[in-house]
C-alpha cells in the first residue's frame, strides 16, 4: 500500500490552527490565484523539483505587462 499526502486534510488541519490554507484544482487554478493576489512590487518565489506543468513560464506569461521584468529562471 502506497501512502499519499492528503492535501485537503492538510489544508483543513492548517486552517484549524489559525493559518488560512486551501487546496487548488491544479496549475491553472494556482497561477490564476497567484496572479490575482500578488500585490505590486511583490517578490514571488516558486520552488519545485521539476517542471510542475510549466508553472514558472505560465506565471510570467500571466502577470500584467511590465511585471516580472526582473525575473530569473533557475534550473
């Protein structure tokens, strides 16, 4: 039997302890939420152990014009 992380349960447990947390349906939802909530001049750090659905470029593409001009993609 392989154990998997129950993301919904983790989010509920974190929220129950007073820190807002939620799960999102996938990379599209994550990109949309991040772009909607990132304030001007914010720094967004994305760390993953792989391509993660192309999230790095997808975030840059979804940001308003002029945002992300100082971005650096590390491999």
